[in-house]
C-alpha cells in the first residue's frame, strides 16, 4: 500500500522503558501500533508483489538519486513490486511521522534518527528486524549501532551508516597565528580568542538556537570529557554537577568573547555554513564538513582537518565517548507489504551498491558493515584517501560514542534532552537575562526532570 491506515492496538504491549515524547503524542500513540499479521508474513510464499512506500530523508542529490536507482533496480528484479520514494527533510520527517501515526497514515519503510526509533518502539509502531540483520550478517554490524534500536533483545531498526562529532580546524589559520592543534578545552579557548572576532572571521561560533539541539551537543562534549553524562545514573538530569556548571561557564564565555552575536539563534546548518564559507577557525561536526567545504569554498579544502574532541587535561585519554550518530532504517508495523518492505531494506546492503551509497558523501557517511570499511572498493576514493587521517579520527569516535543520552541504551530522556530546547533556553537565560549560572542550571534541571516524568520516564 502507498500509505497504510493504522488499526487499533491488540496484543501485549512493548512499553517497558519509554513513553513517546512528541508533542501531543502522549495517550494517542498507544492506539496506533499493530497492523497486518506477522503470521501472514511468515507464511507468505511466491513472488513479492505490491506497492512499497518509503519516506526518505536522504534528500541531497546524490543520495536521493541513489535511493531512486535502488527502487528502480528492485522493481527490475521484482516486477510485481513498485517502490515509491517520498522525500522529507529530517525536520519535516519528525512532524510527518508523529502526525501520520496519530492520523493512521504511515509509510511501509523509512529512514529515522536514533531518538525517533526510541519513540517509535514505544508507540509499538515498528516490526522486529532481527531476521533482516541476520540475513545481512549480524557480526558485520557494530554492537553499539544495533543496541540503539533494540529492546529486550529484539531489534527494531537496521543501521545504514554512521558518523561522529569531532573538532574541525583550519590549518592555515593556526599556522598564521603560530598555534598548534588544541588538545584541551583551555587550549581551544586560547586559540579561538587569539584568532578573535574581526573581518568576518570568528575563532569559534557557539550555536545556541532553541529550535535545535546544538547547545545540548556542545555542553555534552564538555561533560563527557569529564567522564560524566547529562543524565545521572537514576535517569534524572545532571546539569548542576561541577562538570556541567564548568561547561556552561566555558561556552558562555566563548560566546561572549569570539562568537557571532547571531549564533544565539543558530541551528546546525547555520553553524556549519560558517565553516563551509571559511568564516570560522574551529567547528564541531562530522565528515559531512568535507563535502560542505568542497561545495562552498573549494579553495579551502586543503586547509581543513579533523582532530579528536578537546579534553580537560592533555594527559586524559585522547578518545573519550562523546557523540556518535548512527542512522537507521525501520519497517512500520501497520504495513501490509512487510515482506516486500523487508526485502527492499535488505536489498540496499548489496555490497557494490552500498559502497556507491557511501561514496555519495565520501567521509561523511561511514560504513556500518565492518568488511565494507576495509573493502578496497570503498577505500579507493580520492576524498577518502586525502582525508584518511581525519576519517580515522571520526571512526575512532564512532567506535566509542553514542547518541546523546543513550550511553546506556535507548531511553526517553534522550529525546527530551535534544528536542525540547530546554538546555538552549538555559543558555539564553544566562546570556540574555543575566541569570546566575547555578540558578539557571538548577531551573533547567527541574524543567528537564518534569519533562522526563511527563514523557513517562522513571527517574529517581
């Protein structure tokens, strides 16, 4: 079916660790789960047939073109199956799936973000995909990538690529100012302030827009470097710890000293564009920065490189767990063409075609299949060869990191930390209103804990 009407939920509930966090979802998603028949899928034989609708957030040209090419190739091998690809940006997708689920209009298969998957599992909106993972080869996937989509040893998503947050810098600007690559937060602050803020060049931009998660991301870097998390062991917020307060102080200081004034409202693309255009000396992002600089300022491509995230002391471990993003694919519970949707999902991992997908953004999308990461066909690429050292830095972070708040596995708090703008509003309170940092952090702690409880999380 192109879009599937969701019948009422029947059977045992999977609710055991989270409750959906999307606005307006509480109480509504409970009735939006099961549809179709697992038994019917298991018993189905004969040629695949039907129309599979996929919602994809791979909207950029090469990735969108690859997905359509795969849909066409799958149809060529399975003439009775048509795969319709519908494109939505990540921001649009979040609204689309939450409203679509409550309205009973969802796709058969889709891309997602890790925090989406947590909510979707809780809403009983997804089907298990362990059979697909086993068919592709379970031992080819990193355990951490599978864990983010797993509840009670059942996998509800299949990762398709990974990337991680690292520190990007301009080699030419460091050389011009006699600076080395910062290893610590103190060294980064010194370097950013040395380069300063003049002539449309900023040592560093501190993005704090309330419509995105960048404030949470930057604070998480600092807190993780101290060996802590934004969540306590009991699941409550951890913004009043010494490390968190130091982190807030650090980023407020750099915002005031070197950041564009407008960065108080920056989202991720605003922030990245500054680096793409050569207007910042440092930035934190993934390997997507390579293609961004190449498209916007190709003359600067030879002047950028990635380094590990700064740490508190130079003697601390170089590679500590921070933020990794592993992008998954899911199949929806309400689909009436589950067998076809799962077959198409597996089809996307055909080795040659999968390598072609990764090369759509070389260095930005890293393989989740261990053998592909070492495949000469993947490695034989000019960008991957040129930026081998930077890509190794990213891969090292992929190996130890997780999504923010999901260091111990999928929890609802992760979605609240990154989707409600509460940490960003805390920064605004300090910078705009002059609120004392400890008072602002305590207020944010209270608001986060209230939001966690409202979302159904068990804390304390």
